[in-house]
C-alpha cells in the first residue's frame, strides 16, 4: 500500500485537516486516494499545486445574468401569496377566477400578484375564449419541484 505523507501538505493554515495532520499520522485510518482529495486544496507539492491551479482555471465561471435571474425569481416567490399561486400553477393552468376561489383571496389581490409574477418572468399567460389563463414557466416549475423533494 502506498503511504500518503502528510508532511508535504502541512502548510495550510486554513484547513483543519492539514493542521491535525501535522501531529497525527492518519495513513493508518484513511486511504491515500481520500487523503489526496482532501489535501489537494493547498498542496505544498509544486506538481499537485499546478494540477490544482489548472483544474480551477478550467472550471466554468458563474454566469452573473443567470444569478440575477434566479435571485429575482426567489424575490418574487418570497411572498406567501405568490408562492401559493406558484404551487397551484404547478398542478395546472388557472384563470384568475379559479385562483381566487382556490386561494380564498380577493380578486384584485390575486390579479396584482399575478401581474408581478408575469412582469418578473415567473408566469406566462394565454387567452382561451374570454378567460386569461396563467401558466408557470417550465424553469420555475422545475426549480420548485426540486425544492419540494
């Protein structure tokens, strides 16, 4: 079995595992591949450090526009009435009249919240005969369904 030397990786001041490793030989407790992944965060070995730097550079960056959109969706859904509307719309499309009945709220309040949800890209609407139906956007539906489980 290839033993993993802690003394090459004991230079990290921020990682508790590295600090403990100065005093305890954990080779007898944990396998070398596990230790390699833990201690890779701040390797003293220049080849591991180059590999680590290369991995960080190759990771995809976070799209700031996507983050802004998600923050906006969470802000919109932070209101309890709008979140209730969203959960109802996860099941099926509703018109305002049906949502008023399902929520037990006043029509002008439900319409106001649906307007905010539409303005911020949480719902879409379509007309069928004389009624306007609201539909939760698919990405919001996916996000909410993943939060429920």
